[in-house]
């Protein structure tokens, strides 16, 4: 049986996230210019490097913003599942770019350890303080989302926030002791933290792109729950994958006893409720196979109305 059940997107939540991402992109772009000019005036490699970091994050926010826009686009004849993967792809690109950026930050930090230079710590403190306000505000706007794309943008802002905090700490130590090597040491520690968290986003987004089992689901647990539904004798050829970070799909063959179409319709509804309520799988394709048909090798076609449009049951 082929049954298609589409979960409704939370349009208001996505629209709100889109507005936050758009404003965040504009604010981050302005801060990049401020930080770059201040870095050159203060002869601060830390500020200049952080401006480059923020420029990458501005691009990440732009990509995330565009991805949220694409997720609003409905399915069409060429993209029958819609544009759910746009956000996942943006998150994957963002995480990879961030890992590459932290590698460059570590290289620059090692270079500064070997060749420290004098900086204007007062400018560092004031500009980094503005960065705390900016990044903290953006993170408040993006917090709590389960969307992997929004989480990727949130991760970039977390990296920025840690970076400006390290700049302030380094500037205060330099002012008190004159030990300029503290700044690159803090940068190395922050880079390692960012790589560790970015790797989680990379792994999860890659799993979605490769149509792996969604995070948090156990295939055997899903099979056991479906087979526990009254009337279901066996489940096989079961596949579960993610259309996007919050949209999962399932297809399977299901063996049931011979029964009128109305009874098989009830089984379908019970199975869909189990999958939706327990596992948050709302797009299902189920093919019923009747026991007698499986034994005799004959085919059966039963039209069923499953409550989501006209659905046809093909059993063999």
C-alpha cells in the first residue's frame, strides 16, 4: 500500500528565523568593517583575524538565510520532495568552512607565538566588547531551534562569541603583564573547541545527505513497534531516511491477513499514528501484502481512502 502523509511546516517559526538571520547578516557585515578598520589602526592581528572569521560567518548567515527561504518553496514536478535538503546542504558547507577557518587560525596562532607583536589592547577591549553584544544578541534570536541549518548558524555565532571573549581576556593579560603570547594560546584552545562542535554538525548533515538512518532512531525499535500493531504479521524492506533536519520518511512492505479494505484501512491508520506519535515520521509509503497473495503469488489491488487523499493499495 502506498500512503503519503506530509507533515506541515511551522511557517511562523521559519519566517521568524528568516528575519533573525537577515538582520544578523546585516549586523555582522557592519561589524566586520568596524573590526577590520580597528584592527589595522591598533596593529592587532587578533582583531584582523577575527574580522576574517566574522566575514565567513556573515557568509554563513547569508547561506542560512537563503536556505530558510528555499525551505518555504513548495514541491514541484522536478523536486517532488521540495527543498528540505537546502538547509542541510548549507549547514554542511558552513561546518566545513568553519573547520577550515579554525585550521588557519591555529596556523596564525603558532606563528604569533614565535613572533609576538605589540598591540593596542584598549582598542581590542572596546571592539571585542561590541562583539559580545552583537553575537550574544544573535545567539538569543537563534537559540532553541532543532533545524540543523539554524543550529549551524548558531554555532558560528558561538565561535565568534568565544573569540571576542578570548580577545578581551588576552588584552587584559597583556595590559597587566605584557605577555603577548596569551592571545594566540587562547585562540588555539577556542579553535579546538569549535572544531569539536562543528564536527557534530558535519557528521549529522552528511548522514542526512547520504540518506542514513535519522539521528535518535533505532531501526529494530521501529520494526518492533509496527509489528506490535494489531493485524500486522511482518514488516520487511523497511527504509527510513530524512528529507531535512526535521522531516523523516519511511517506506516498507507489510504482511497482513486477508481482510476487507475497510479493515486494512484501520491498520494503516494505526501504523501511521505509531510512526507519527512515537517516532515523528510523518511521510510514509506502505505496501500491504496479503498472506494468501504471498502464498499463491497472485496480485491484489484495493483502493483505500486513508484520510490524506485517494490512496491505492498494491499487494502481491
